[in-house]
C-alpha cells in the first residue's frame, strides 16, 4: 500500500480517536476499508453507551457488516489506533478481516503482539495479515495525554 494511502487511513482512525477523547472515552478509533473505501467507522464509547463491548473496532466492524449485508468482511482491512484486545481480536477473526493495521502497542491489554497473542493460536479459524506501528507515536501520544488529564 502506498505510504500516502496508509497515512490517509490512519489519519481517519486518529480523528475518530480524538473524537472519543473529547467525549471522555479512551481515545481509540477504527475504520474498516474495502477496495479503498471506508465502509465502517468506530470510536470508543463503552462509557456513553453503558456497553463494555463498544470498542472502536467492534463498532466499525458492525457498521461495515451492516453496509455489506454480510457478517463476513472478506477482503476488508481494519485500521485501528491501538493494538486490539482479546475481544476485538476475536471479532476480527470471526469477521474474516483480511488485514489488520494498528498504531500503538498495548503491552497491558493487547492480544495481538502481547498477552494471549490470539492470532498465533492453532485453533483460530482465521488469521489476518498484521501490520503494526503505523502512526504509533501519534496514537500513543493521544492515549498518554488522555490518561494524564485524568490524574
């Protein structure tokens, strides 16, 4: 993928993360892309919606599935500002996302490069291609600023 297109996609996810922060939510944003077109957007909102599953990735996946009229997001890419947790990694696998692009690592709650490393499990039905570190500094800075403002 050309660098300018990658930057454009992650910028969209970062904008959603900023919107989450403004709403008082942990700043994570995600988009689902098919054939270069954004078909799902999500910003964290578990606090506002009183829903522990309302992570950015889940919201973006739900919107994309509704857009396609199919629970399988074959050929779709997911761009997210933070390494997905176990719940979101499971949803990525179940949705059959082709490629996962994420920004900042999450050593405490991540489940891709950290913790259970879900995509390395032999029993998993589908494993996306994974690309990490995209706009990692910007993603990490948003999270750091958010949590510092809470202290």
